[in-house]
C-alpha cells in the first residue's frame, strides 16, 4: 500500500520541482501569492547601451511616484528598488534584461526573465527588431503580459498585435507625423532622397515621413539603406542624388553613425546646407546634439512624443516634470526613453490596481485603454489606445535652434499634430505590409492632420496653422 502511494505521488513531486526550473535548467525563485513579479527589458550593449540606466530610471521613478517604491540608489537606477505594491500585492522586480538591439539576444533575455525568473509582466523592449521578435513570442505565451518600453517598429501592434501586448507611446511613423508637410510648405521641398539604417525602426520612421511628404504632393526619388553596424558610408552616399538634383534629404541613420554618415556626405558634396536636410529624432538625440545638430541649425526634424527641450508650456507637462524629477539625479525626464518607460510602468500600476493584483488575462483586460501622460494635449490631456492596444498620440515636430551658450544648440517645438493614429487615417493597416525597404509607396493622399498642423511658439500652441 505504501509503495503504491509513493508511486502515485512521485510524478506530482517531479512536476512541482520542474515548475521552478527555467529553460536554462537553473532554479527559479518560486512565486509568492502576495507578489506580482515583473521585469524590465532594455539594452546594455550596442548603440542603445545607455538605455539600461535611463529606461530603468523611468520605470522605477513611476513606481516610486504611483506605487510606493523607492530607488535603492538615486544615482544608479539599475541598483533596483525597495518596496512598492499595486492591487494589494508586493511588486517584485525579478530582473533587468540586457539586450543589444538583436532579436536573438532579446528573445534569450525575454525567456530568462519570463520563464526562468517567472516574471508575470515585462516592461520593454527598447528597440524595433527586438519588439518584433518579442511580439511574436508574446503571441505564443498569452498568460504573460508585455508592455513595450520605447521600441518604435510598427509591426508589434499592427501586423502581429497579440492581445497580451500593449504600447502607450507612438511608433516611429507616428513620431514623424507633420514633418513632411512642414518641409514641403516652409522650405519648398518637392523632391527628396532618403537614407537610413536597414532595420525595422528606421523603416517605420521613414514610412511616416514618406506618408506625410508624399501625401501632400512631394516625391521620394531615392531610398538608400545602410548597415546598422555602421562602417564606410562613402559607397552609400554615392547612391544618393547630388544636392543640385534634389530639394532635400531625410536622414534616418542612428546613434553615433549619424555623424559619420553626414561627414561622408560633406566629403562628397561639401558643407551642409541646413535647409536641405531633415530627418527623425537621430538628428539631435543619442549624442547627436553635440556632433550633428550644431551643423544643422535651422533644420526640421521629427519628435519623440515629448517636448524634449524647447518646452511645452502647460500645467500637465510641468506636473509630469516635477513628479518625475524627484527620484533620480542626473536624469533628463523629458527624454523619450525615460518618459515612455515611465508611462508603461504607470499603466501597469493602474491595471494591477483594477485587477486587484491578478495577472495574465485578468490584468490584460484591466490595463487602461486611456491614461493622462505629461505631453498629451488632445482629449483634455488623455492618451487613448486603439483596438490593437496602440497609443493614439499627439506629436510635436521640432526645429534645431541655437541655444544661449556659444556653440551650443537646442530644439524648439514648431508644430502640434493632435491624435496621430498608427494607421495615418488608413495609409497603413493590419492587412497591409509592414514598413520595409520599398514599402510604403510614395502616393498623394489626404491625411487627417493635413493643412491643420498648429504653429507652436515659445512652447505655446497657437491657433495658427503651418503655411
């Protein structure tokens, strides 16, 4: 009798042990009934290695503001946090992922965090190709919840769009809404060439520019794609039309490579004419403010869904800056990386409070379909998600301007584009291809904001429209 009993119990005992073992074979800490396990997925290697501290800071700052957590070290966000609860349960940060922009490492880290360390929720990733692969992973793991950190590829919430994946910020196309119309109207561009890194975020970023510029009547005459790892840009520059053959160039080469690509352009064609160059956020952010932007004073560029510098003057933005600045020293809380992870963490807290600490599908149903972030003006400051759980976000095209210090530059908001949806009014869609090297086509089409972009002066949204 006793032997038979143990024969019956042995498989159950083995199952219990197996439940605590991750895919690598290492033992994971058992989940407690009174805790919610979450993880942060960001990069600590490659062009976006800085994101490890910035993204973690945005997350922990929001949890400190809204969930009673506290940073362990105000100068080193990756040191973690103490305390914090939501929905009546303790928040347990089980790990911080270390990516390098590549899908392979992003998936490896996601499995480590979500399977081996048994996180219920992951905030991240940072980069576009990472988000595409993680969205596909999420679709196969519906009990896990992913809230994208700041990745801007279109595919995760458009063509893939699993029900357990959420994004509370715009994609790369949305961030460039209005830019094409501005250079068309203010600089008189009618033809333009485009050069960018050959992966999903610049493709999506370019898609927004193409839709906007071509939509109002412009024409893209050439698209050149460069290796994301950088290298010798001279062969790619030679593929572009000469400055006397085109009205302007849109640049989507990222990180430190932006300066290298523009230097190769100067070596081929002479000094830069700022009126002939535009592009996405890479013209100013990620260190380009000291290397690239000083050579392009007056150029227009896409934004990040925040005011960054050159401030938006309204009470909601000021309140966000005041709250977010309390928790860490040396962090630029206006930076889109910090801001987007802040909003992801804040949404997680709201969802857990509503689900009373339940995770999985219960949390996914409870996660907010609207929230009130710092840099949203439309809908009385409320940002809404669409049916695929993607943010419909206000956008703020920028111009590179001189700052008060000699040789320094800043950015100023020049336009306000309200409620930019991911489809651009039907230009993109879940049954259409994702942005790529040759997609979307350059076609004239009326966009929802065309002819309605408000002028912003000194951080104040006016009733004038861009002409």
